[in-house]
C-alpha cells in the first residue's frame, strides 16, 4: 500500500464525490483548486458516456467547480482510446449520444451500419427498437461487441431509467455474446487515465464513493484508494465486501490536507 506522502497524482470520481445532483459537495472546490495551484496532475473520472468532456466541464462550472475539459476522463473517451489501439482508423455502429460519438470521431473512427468492426453501446435517452435490432444483427455477422460501462440504470427526476448495462444485457440475450465493458469497474479505465496524465499507479490515489466500482477497480489497478461517504457506499455496505479501501473519509473536505498532509488509513 502506498503511503500518503508517496502520492503525486490523483484520480477522482465525479458524482457522489465532487457533486451531488447539481450541488458541489463541501470541500470539492478547495481540493480541485489546491491541486491546480500546486501543479498536482489529476483527472475527474465518470462512467457517463452521454456528454462530452466539454459538456461536463460546463455542468461542473454551474455547480461552482472549475474543472478544465482536459481534466475529465469519461467512459466514452476510454472506450475510444481502447478501440483506437485495437483497430486504428476502424469503424463502428454506435448506440449512444454526443459523448461516445464525438470521442470515436476524434479517435479517427467512421460511423457505419455496413460491416462495422465494432458495435458500441453507450448511454442514451433515446434507445430505439430499430437500433437495437441493427446492433443484434451486426454482432451476429461478426462485429465485436463493446459497452462503454456496465451501469444498468441511471437516475432521473421521475425515477430510474434503463442505462447501458440494461441494453447490453438485452443484446447479449439475443446474440449469446457478452460485451467487453471498458468503463469502471474495469481497471483499464484507470490505466488509460494514468497514461493520459503520465502517472504511475504506485504514485496515484483514487477517490470514489462506490465499493463495487471505484474502490475495487482502484485496487485492481494498483492505486491508493480513498472511499468518501457522501455517495453510494456507507459503513454498513463496506462490511459486505472482502476488500477494503486504503482510507475512509466522510467527504472530500477531509482530504484538503492531502496537498501537504495525511489522512487516517484503514486498519484491519
């Protein structure tokens, strides 16, 4: 386990760590400003594949958080990075919105319905029977099946909505093919983030609010893990898992000393 004093770079989740709905979590603005002022490399990670990094930067700004778009790493960007390595200049049929479409275009991909290298399923608010049917047929013809993230549902003002994982499961049922999922908890998303900022896992910390995605992926990627209790996981849920984060704090406000100091580590 890396000691706090060894941490030179940070990865942090967004929802539940820096913001809750449209409100900044106390301490988030100060922590981000401290990283910027001290030249500490960091990235804000999210499984959201709907929006571009520019969109998310604007959203955070309305919450009072200044995060440049180059400091945001989405599951869409990680997916595009992975596919570019697999098939440079390849082609894809995409179910998704601006986040994944823009990322793939910028990675040099062509969007097509004719013999694509990949079928990529991301999140959208406009899943259509026609698009899902097309995806199933293309996968059956040999296209490789990719999902940006495994989340089965997403929140809305009216309740939960089906998300990427739910649609991917439907396609799996129809094709017998499991997707390769790039986003959290796949540690590949963290490794691609490390590559983006030129960081080493032994010198990097991960701040998250979910034991089942942020923390387990951080552990598998070899990062120093910090769980905050402002999001999904609480003390009771922590006990359900056989693994533990390196640190548990109430919120990112408790992490302000990380710029120069230390925070308690988990014992046992």
